[in-house]
């Protein structure tokens, strides 16, 4: 047998170095136990090349002799399938959370659970009309009807103003969200660049992988994305992930045409929200193009808002705020969709129909002077901005005696006032054959259903996301108990290797210093 005298020392040295390597990795895991997105790492132990290697001049031995252990590579423990699941749930949760928040604010504005809501204000108006019908010549009852009519108009104004204000805030949020998407894409691109300089050398930048995954996770909350990887070539290891290619996908996981945010050459593109020229509160589309050094997007193409089907916070805000549906009505006017625009349009339609119907009936009566009735509310030419424009006519505000309560012009007659109170329950063609009361109840009922559904889905998707994240943490997260066990294991192995080296050293000392001294 022809082996080196110092073979045992080399085996022990390798054992010491490898166990020390494992201890350093364990210490790194413990240090990052509370680091967001950190994936625990482990050293893969591999038996080093046995001696002798097969060759024509290899020494004759009874078998190959082991040469110890070496560290193969440090790998992070990560399950890409769970990453995919998490991001799928994350964009759904982002969509419903933004929708639920927007609808909650709408419910707070409509305020139908209190006495200051539109339904309560209109009820008080109808009651005041009945009081006038009972006492048509009572100036006090007429003044109450006059003021209650003004209160109805002011409530319409308030609702329209507040809903429009929230639309403006949602518009700012959309711009902010698009900016966050662009910032995240920029950061991912930078990490891609760093990884591309490390992997071709045969190294695994595990911490960079973690940082990139955290950014991709955050990006998935804003838009739905598909992530694939492109090898960096060179001497990259088989387990190297390569560059991340990020593409926008729709709710069916199909690529959105032109929606590549980071391509195989690590070029990046960003998003820009575009608003309607005639109504700058309405989203017309989402622009995509290269991100300049100033952070601005040089739009190369536009995805129409109705075709931007990438779930996430951004789409949730677009659907809550209002967007161009891509369809037109019989008059070739664009149809806008979205929770806030639909509620505002509903209020405008209701205000316009209510004013027309009420005025038509009011004009059929007679005032206290015996003259024919005038418009109670100022005439509205169309439903556009009707809720913001509705107002009691100056003539009625200046003289409550002009309220046309009589149907005949005779003193004490309140028949037209009774007919005015019946307007509440009259079916109006403009409102789809519904009365103003039923129409408003339907608006509020629809809002309640939408809000309840959004809240339910927000809770469900959040729970699913948390469940997937817990599964992911059970695999990738750092367990301090497990790391302490590993530390003790590697420490004992290190001590044993050190003891082995001591034994070999004592053996060599015997051979070198104490053999062959007889007869000296």
C-alpha cells in the first residue's frame, strides 16, 4: 500500500474546514432569523475524491481509500411552487383589499345608517309635503317644505362632491401604485444585473436571490405577473437561478401582449396610468414603455383600460374609480364603468328624473295667489352633473307662498300637495320604471352587496395568502431550535475532527522523533 504519511492530517484538515464552513452558515441563518424574505441555507457535504484515482500507473491497493469531506455548495431552501402560489394569492388579495377599502369609503359617504343620509332627508321632505297638504295655507308648514327641499338639494351636492373627491384621491393612488410598480421593476433589474456578474463565476448569490424574491412578492400585489428565469451562462452552476424575466399576465395567466416588464436582456419597462381627455377622473388605459433616468415612462403602447385584466391593487383601484368600458350607448357616447362612476351616474340620473317629475306635478297646481305653479326646483337640462346642480328655484326660496299646493286654486285645497307627495312612489321611465325611492334603495342595496362581497373576498384571499406563506415559512423559514441543534452537531463534528488531527499528530511524532534511535 502506497499512501502518504500525512494522509490522516489532510483528512482531518478537510473535516475541520468543512464543519467550520457549516458553522458559519448556521450562524448566518441565526443572524437572519427575523430578516424578511430570508431563506435558510445549508451546506451540502460531499465525500472528497477517493484515493487512488483509476489510472494505468495507479498503486495496487485492496480498495480506494476515502480522503474525507468537502463542502459542495451552499444552497438556500426554497420551494418555487409555493412562491407561485403565494404570488397568485397575493395579487388577488391586493385587488380585493383595494376594492374593499374604496367601497368602505363610499359607504361612509352615503351614510345611510344615520339620519343625515339622502333617504332620510328625502323622507323628511315627503313628510313636509304631507303637512302642507293637510294645512295648505299654513306659512310655517310651507317654510318647512321649502327648507326640506333645500336640504334635499344640499344632500345631493354633498354626496356628489365627496364621491368626486374620493375619485381624485383614487386617481392619486393609481399614479402612486404605477410609480411603485416602476420602482420595484427598477430594483429587480438592478439585482438581476448583480446576479449576472456573480453566477458565471460558479458562485450562488443566495442573499441576492432572497432580496429579488421579496421584491417580486411585493410586485405581485400590485399586478399579476409571471416570472421565468434565463441562465447567465459562463460557469454558472446547475442550481443557479439566472436572470428573472417578469411579464404581465391576465386573470387566466395568459401573457398580456407587450406586457414584458423585464426581458431576457434585462431591459425594463414601466407602467403609466392614462386618463380620459374629456373626463380626467376616468381611466382610459395603461401605458407601457421604457423607464427613463428621471423615472418617467416613455409610453410605446397603451392597453385599453377595459383590456387591462391583470389582477392586483392597480386593477382594483381602476375598477373602483371608473374606467372607459370601450362600449358606447345609443347616442354613440362612451359608457364608463366602475364603482364610483356608477354611483355618481346613478345619483345624477335620480336627481334629474326626480326634478323633472316633481316640477311637472308642481306646475299643475296653484299657489296661494291663485296663480299656476312654477318650477319648484331649477330645471336641469340633462342628467350630467345633475346631483351637483340640483337646487330649489329662487322664486320658491324667496316666497313660500308660491308653493303650488292647490289643485283647483281654491282656498284650503291641498290636492296638488297630495299629488306631489305621491311622486315618491310614481314609476319613472328614466329610472327604468322604478320610483325614486325604489331606485335609490336599489343603488344602496347594490353598494351593500358589492362591499360585502369585496370584504368577504378580501378576507378569504388574505387567509389563503397567509396559509400559503405559513407553508412557505415551514420550508424556507429559520427555526432557531433546528439551527441550535445543527450548531451542536457541527461543533461536535469539529471537535472530533480536531481530536483526529491530534491523534495523527501524535502518531507522526512517534514515527519522526522516537523511531530509529536504538544504538545511538
